[in-house]
C-alpha cells in the first residue's frame, strides 16, 4: 500500500501554492495524497512565520497531530515552510517534529521520508538555495481559480518583516515556465489566474520586467480573469497602471500594503515611501482606472508609535477609503531589525489601537458594500456549499448567490441585498466566455 500523506497549509497564497508543489513532488515519488488526516501515514504542516499568532496556531495544530501518534505510532509529522526555516532544528529537538523542511527543500521530501522510515532519526533540511521549482506543475485543487508563483524571496528588508530571512533573496521564475503553468491551468478549465510572489513587481528576466510578463499572460486564450498579489508601493508607477488599464483580462483590484500613515514610522519600517507618495499613487490609479478597488495591510503598535502616529493612520484610511484591510498589531519577529528598537508600545495599547482601527475600517467596508445595492455586475462562481454559491466580482468582492448556478461560470447578477457587508446577488443571465468583461 502506498504511503498516504495529508497537507494542511496556513497563511498566504504562496503557502497554498506551495502545498500544490509538495503534492506534485510527493505524487511523482509514488506517494498518495489523502484529504483525511486520520487516513494519513504522513502529515505535513506548511506554516507561516510572518506573525507570532500564526506560529502559535500552527504549533497548536502540530501538537494535536502529535497526539495522534498514541493510536498510530508509525505516523510521520513534518513541518514545512517559513516557520521551519525560522525555528530550524528546534522543531526537531524541542517540539518533536519528524521532518523539518524549509521553503527551498521540498524536492528532497521523499528522500527525507525514506531516511526517517529507515533510521527513525528526525530529518532537518533548512539550507537556502536559488530554488524556484522550475519544471514542477503544482497540483491545483480548484477547477475555477489558480495561482502561479512568479518569484520568491524579498530584497526590501522592512525592519519588522521576517520574509527575507526565511525566504531568501529575490529570484524570478522563467517566463517560459510561467506561461507553461498558465497554459496547463487554462486547459484544466481555470478562469481566474493570480500571479503571486513576495513582491511581484520585482519580477525580472534579462531585459524583461513584470509588465512584459503580465502582458504575455494576458494574451493567452481560454480564460477570462488575471490578478496579481502582492505589490510594494515604492515599485508601483503610473506606467504600471496605464499598462494594467490596457489589459483585456486584468481585474480592477490592487493589494497595496501601506502599513502606517505616519512618515516617521514608515521610515523606521524602511518602507521606502512617504504617506503623501502613497496617496498620490492611489489617487492617480483611480483616475486612470475609475472602477479600481484597493485593499491594504496595516500594522499598528510598531516600536515608538505614538498616539499621534496612530491617528495619522486612522486619517489615511478615512482619506483613501480602502475596500478592505488586513489589520494586525505588531509582534516581534526573530532576525528583524525592529527587535533592537527601543520604546516598545505596551501590549494593551497595541490591542486597543487595533480594535479602534478595525472598527474604523469595518465602517468603511460596510459603506462601500452598501453602495453596490441595486447594481448589476458580472460575477464568476468559484465554489458552492449546499444551496449557497460564492462568486467574485472583477474588483475582488465576494457575492453570495442562493440560486442554482454552475461553478466556473460567469453570470450577470443584480445585488438585491447586503448582509453585514456581504452582497447577495440575483442571477439575471449567463454570460458567454467571449462576452465576459
């Protein structure tokens, strides 16, 4: 009987994509994936290390899986990804992981498993390389949406961010490999493709840049929607926006993390832009693409952040009216330069500022959702759960459909109701692929 493996991925889209990379590698080596953790002989956790909360959540799940060994002594448990790279052999010696593999070491997972099975000695592989997983076509679970990793690593070294230390320096996947992955996704019926990376705008190959890449992917036939995530504000230019506006499949949504509204804090974070420069980029983009939606990341409680600094952040989110924001309180990360900064903000203050920030942004998100009431828009059905379907607009808003619909099909719907800030749509007609906007 084949060794069956189960994968649980936490965190960003990159981790979800890399779960597919691991699946492809394991399948090729003769292992068999199962969707049930209780049926598995091998359990992998692909973990995030960007925030302490994500690590603790993953460790809690790891301890649960470790407890399963009482009834299944031969069970092998591995921790993969950013947290594996950060903790290294501590995950073997202090937490009892059988397999620990960093983001650059997935190719040798079958070898690590075989060695552990033969020796019962915990395995650890956390060295860096220039790995981009060229030649591997990740397993893609969705028949409607698909991700393509176009680059890995980061050169920005924001002072709060662990990514360069667990993902390494920037390196770009070849254009040929990206196009090949896109073509395979399209052949499988995927309609919505997202290009992912720690900083997609940094993609380079010889004299080609990200705009050359996205134009090449946009030209492919057989699918209807093209997205990308994540962009660094310092790299986004008017030339980028003008190019996006010219693309047939580009979805009018950009995720652009601002992190803070205070120039002093932005400088301490080593972000490379001022608040005024960020605002100008967003306002320019909205003039060129009026329907463009913006989402962002915001971090409160960074060392030495004063109440005045925090109020500048509140001001900027009111000024820019983001469609949605991912909001966090600062947590100290290993290796990062912000650990050495003095004047730490008390935990209680960080929590209160995050609460106030969430309340402010939620009001904005709810108001912007209410503006959709009565509007007609095209939505792509991504998944179904019982009698309820989840569809997405080109501006990245989820719409609930409570009628019989087909996954992977685009419909024209009218927003008849808003529940919380979630739009509820009524189907008006089915849209043919060649008529999709």
